[in-house]
C-alpha cells in the first residue's frame, strides 16, 4: 500500500476587470472586457463544457459582469469608437497605430502577413493611410477572437483568407462576433455551476481594497513606515460593497456566492469580519498574507502550513501557492505543454507531501 500522501487541489480562476466606464461619458475607456470576453472567458467555459470531469472555481468581479452585459447589448468603448470611424484625423490615426498592436505579436501578428507588414511599417515610422488603419482595426479585432467564437464560422474564415483590403462592413462583422461571444459567457458559466462542475465566487462590487475602506490607518500594521493620506475610515461602505457584490452575483447566477476573492487579495481581521457579516463562508488570498500574519504573532511555521484551511472567526481562509499560480498564469503557456503538465504535477505532489493537514 502506497504511503504517498494524497492532496486535494483547488484551481481558482480570478476573472477580474475593473470598472472602465467613465462616469462622465458613460463609455468604457479601455476594451479589455470586450476582448477577453471574446477570447479567454468564453474559451475556458467551452473547454469546461467539453471536459465535464474538470472542476474549477471561477471568481467573477461584479464590475466585470456588468460590463460584459453592457458589451453584449451594444456598449461602445473608446477603442471601438476609434476603430469604427470612417476616416481618422492625426490624433485618431496615432491612437490606432499605437494601441491596435496590443496582443501577442508571435501568435497573432507575425502569423498574419498583412498584420506583420503593418507592424514593420510602424517600426520604421512610415505613415499609415486610411486603408492601412482600416486593415489594422480588423486584424486587431480578429486577433482577439478565441477559438470558441470562431467555431464553424465561414464568414470569419473568409475574412482571414481575405487578409487585406478590409471594409467598414468587415469590421462590423468581427465586432458582432465579439458581442455574441460576450453574450454567451455568463449563461455558460451559470450552466456549468448548475450542473456542479464549477463553483462561482465573487468579489466586492467595485473591487475596493476592503481593509483600507474600513480604516486606512490599518495599513500601518504591515507597513509601519508608510506615508499615508489623511485618515479615511468608512467601515459601513466596506459592508455595502461586499453585500452589493453578493447581491449582484445572485441576480446573475441564481445563487449567492459561498466564497469571495478579496480585491487584490487584501485582508485584515476587520475585513474578514465584514465578509462574515455578509454570510461569506470562505476567502482565498495570497500566501504572503499568511506568512506575514504568522510572523506578527511570532508563530513558528513551515511551508506545509500553506496547504491547509485556516479559520478566522466564522470564515475559512485558504492561501494560494504563489509560485504555482505564477507558473500557471505566466509560464506554462509559453513552453512545451507536456513539460508544463509534468512540472505542475510534480509541484502538486510536493505540496501534498509537505502538507500539515491530516492525511
């Protein structure tokens, strides 16, 4: 009989986009909700739907949810406003040339000859005609469409084959597919949650740093030498942000979240108590908070203490393995897939062996 310790591995995908909407214009200043919605957010949900044995916890920030719904219903962000112009003045042209290469060059730019040509044109500071800018707007938005948004779409295939000489109608087609993709994201995750494959968690509504909202002076506990602004303490607002986040989550997904990811992983005793008052049962945050907390209490600790559930008051708190998280988020996608899987499994086995929790 093997004496190897078994461990439970939890993957939490944090879907975070801040509130990009300018309250004066009512327009989002950045396009990342629309673009990530049309690629990664829908692609992950599609893969989960296909591979039903995979379990995942997915955290949706309410401000992201609201903006996804707005995109699906036709909201125009500032980047899209520029892209949809029929002609561009010097400032608008410069904006397009600067911003519309904002994606992975090796995977999305250099693989498209016309896009690579435009990149070289930018690098040698050559002028862009209106036709160049139109091609740029279409290629940029095409590059941000994921595989799920492209599936069995002959019109998108035709646009890829066309390669250049795009029109305003071509851009409209791509943007339509982005909106359709964004409209599918939330219902698909709700379906995955209903069938028990994913757990959906949330964050406070506008993604505030809850400990600082409770009282900015609490920052001195971990940063005693920090220069702080005049004292700011609105604990009632902290309660309201957590409650509004949970209420919005329930409206979208049909149930209140059992757990939350604190904005930027920030926690404090007072913040955890605020989550408890809202009925939140668990929080997930970064390992650095655990080590600093134990050091403050002069409590001996070892690496295995990371791989257990800690309880503060009425709330369970789990701490992520930062190195594994960074490998998943930033490294594995750029290397050999098999090597990445082998490395992840080795790290997970090592963590299970180090765990201080009961076997």
